[in-house]
């Protein structure tokens, strides 16, 4: 069993790295590792599995909404938020892992610049989206570390 635990810990640490580097699906990977461990190595409490699912769902929402909502807070229009979201997805496909951040920023900036003709407002809205993405990564890192600690306590 110790080998399986060490393997799970290594995969969890890779998941934590994946929270910071968007190439890897950080918390979803950690959730899958916890489920595999639960079903094939040692049953974990239902409380722990529920907390893992909740953390993973919150992380998913943070990943996909932080930049868009942050840009809205800093003055982006709905249209710019939509364009920023689409540009984020395109950027992720074309230039992983950082293309998502670049695409979000560029999409919001271009849309705001075209619609409002004000560079300062466009830069403020796009920077708000970028700042929100960074804050989202920090929040996800905190969630991933909490996930890891709960897993360790539950698995040992």
C-alpha cells in the first residue's frame, strides 16, 4: 500500500503544479487520483470525497470565470467579456499554456478599444481581467494545497 500512497502523492504534487501551469488539469487530476485511490487502494471517507468534489467544482468556476468577471469589475462591457472569453479559448488552443491569458487580455483590450475609442479604459478593463486571472491562480493554489492536506490526512 505504501507504493500506491507514494504514487498518489507524486500525482497530487503534479496536480498542484498544474494549478500554476495551465498545461496540466491541476485539481481535476487530483480528484481523479483521489477517486482511484478510494476505489482501488483504501476507501476514503464520503466527507473527504465530497470536499474533493466541491473543491474541484469551485476551482473549475474560478478557472473559467475569474478573468471575465474581473474585467467586468474594471469596466469591460458584456461584449468585450464575451470576446475576451472566446479569445482566451482560442489562445489556449494556439499557444498553450499562456495563450489563454494573452488571448483574454488581447480580446478585451481590442474590443474595448474599438467600442470606446479610449486606450486608458480599454487597458484598465483588460488589466482587470489579467489581474483576476492571477488572483484565480492564487486561489486555486490555496484550494489545491488544502485538497492535498485533506487527502494526506484521509489516506494515512
